[in-house]
């Protein structure tokens, strides 16, 4: 059996993504999923020490920037939104939940990724 740390990064990401989708399928059926459409580790490797992710779908885009010091989030279209992060320290997986005040839009959750 190959341990996760022995697999190439792209294979690890695909494995965790499929596990995340499977977990999502068992919970929170009242949410839509934003797909990961850009990950600087895969799409632009070795450029700098900043990790950039873009999730999109259902009329929403979420840009995530992770540095050594913090995580910054940008939601498009701009407006009032509540963002929760959920994660698992054991696996290192994280997902962001976006909810709009007053139910103006159906809540969305990002695909589960390792930051």
C-alpha cells in the first residue's frame, strides 16, 4: 500500500477531492458546491510561496490566497456574505461555507481541499 505522502501532489489532491465529494454527498443536501477551477500548486507551480485557489459555480466565485501568515478570501459578486471555514486537523482538509443574509441566494460550500 502506498502512503499518501509517497504519492505525487496531483494524485493526492485528486484523492482528497474525491473523498471530500463523497463526504459532501452524505451531508448538507441543501447546499450547492463550488468547484475548484484553479490551484496554483497545479496550474502555476513554483512561482512563489503564495497558494492561490479559485472556486466557482452557481453564479459565485471565491478566490482564496494563503500565505505563511494568513488566509484571505474574496467573494464575487461583492456584497454581504457570511463565510465559515470547516476543517479536519487530522486530514488537513478545509471547506468554506458561504451564506447570504436573508436567504438572498442558496448557500454554497467549496470543494474540500488541503490548504
